[in-house]
C-alpha cells in the first residue's frame, strides 16, 4: 500500500504527463472521484480512493502548476503563427562536412533547414528545390525522401524559448489532435513544426487554440 507521500508523487507524475487531463482539471470538467477511480484501475495503484482524490485536489491547487499554466497561455497568446505548404525532406547517410561541400552548387537563393548527427543529415526544403538537391547524392547516400509536407512557424518572445514546457506543450497539443509530427526545429525565437500537408489545417487550429 502506498503511503500518502508516495501516492502524491505517483499521481502528480501521471497528471503532469497527461495534457488532456490537466486542461480539463483546470476547466473543472473532470469529477475528481471519477478520475481517481480511473487512475487506480488503469495503473493498478495499491492505494485508497480517498488518497488518490486528495492527491488530485492537491495537484489542482499547486501554485507552481497554476503559474506555469498561466505563463504558457500568455506565451502562446502573443505568438505569431504562419504556415507554408509545398515542403519536402530528404534524409542522407552522409557526414555534415561532406554534405556542405556537395550542397554548394545549388545554394543560390535556396532556403534549407538542416538537422545533423555525426553521420546523417536531414534537410527540410521547398518541394521545387528537391530535384536539384537529390541529384547531388548517390542512391546509397539517400536514406529517405518525404514529400507533401507543410511547415508551421511559431514565433514567440526570446524569454518564451527559455520557458519550461513550451516545446512539450506544442508536441502534446498536436498529439491530442492525432497529428503525427514529421519534425520540430527550434531556431530561437521560432519553433518550426513539420506535418503532412493533409494535417496542416488541424495542426494550425490546434496551435492557435493554445492561446
């Protein structure tokens, strides 16, 4: 049987990982007793119903949580959001230094977002640029190409980038809308979010609702 302190830790960890529950608790849309029964059954918690209800109520009244939520809402309320369709990505089995040498011939007025690891490079680019970039690399160097991608740009303040939970809130909100993320790039003070074109309207709406 979990003691009260352990119950608080377990319940708070569960609640902090579930954005949907957090939002509904803030709006008083969830009955604490019903939620407590659900958590006990879902996670097989060895504790009393009253102890779980108490932990949920403590979580709702926690000042740090309230302040974090208020700060996040203000950040997204003042964000500038724009979208861009007709994007693509190409993932390459190549070292970044060699990639930069090969990409120079098509650099002219091209716009790329580049993500690197020691042995791989992913390039987010406009669809019309893809054929010119693709022909620079061999079949063995090309791991994957994704087309029909859209970009969502979320521009926030410089301080917002340093605020805990901003990136997680964006990812969670899209997950709640059942949208699969292709990529997220943080380029302070912008978040560049990539989704399939078919999901762009839902994704855009989900991010706007954050504010």
